[in-house]
C-alpha cells in the first residue's frame, strides 16, 4: 500500500501544473472519433476515483462485499466531460485524489485482504489500491504520451 500511496502522492505533486498548461481546445480534441479526449480521460479518472472511493471505504467496514462492475464507457457518456470546463475537471480530479490519498494514509492494514466481488471476479482491497494507481498512470500516459 505504501508504494501506491507514494506514487499517488507524487502524481498529485507533479501533474496539476502540467495539466494546467493544456488549453481548453487541446483538451477537447479526440485522436479519433472512437478515442477519448484529454477531458474525457481525466473525467474517466474522476469516475474511477468515485467508484474506488466507495470500494476503499466499504472494504474497511465489511470483510466481503459485492458491488456492480464499473461501466466506464457509459459513465463517460453520462458525465458529458466534453461540456465541462477543463480547469474545473483538473480541480475536481486533484481534490478527489487528495481525498483518496487521505483515505490511503489512514487505511487499516488489517483490512487489506478483505475482498470485493465485482461481477464474477474477486479482488482484495490491496489489489484495488495498487490497481487504482496503475490505472491512473496508464491513462496519464495517454494525456502525456511523450
């Protein structure tokens, strides 16, 4: 968990300034009609934070839970990230992830093996925490490909 915590902390220290350099027009552009824009990618990471926030908290309260799978494409469509101001998306992403970082800082290590069922698959809290940061890094590479 400390590794994921440290990685997320570093991302939050470095990325907001880099994100703020991107202008609104650039953030709106899609590489092709089937791909997400930078706005949609960062919005998707907010949706991911929202879904994982529930998981991170609930798995420290209950030993085993079941929640629906996260339908990422549908969430991006319903959220209409393209219509939201880029600076507002950045601010929300930053604040939400600062809160996630706070949750991780105080996470009960005795609960890290608690399990969640998502669809047909089972995962531990530890896996979800690590995967959350891996997933974020994957999508940030789409925003900053070089």
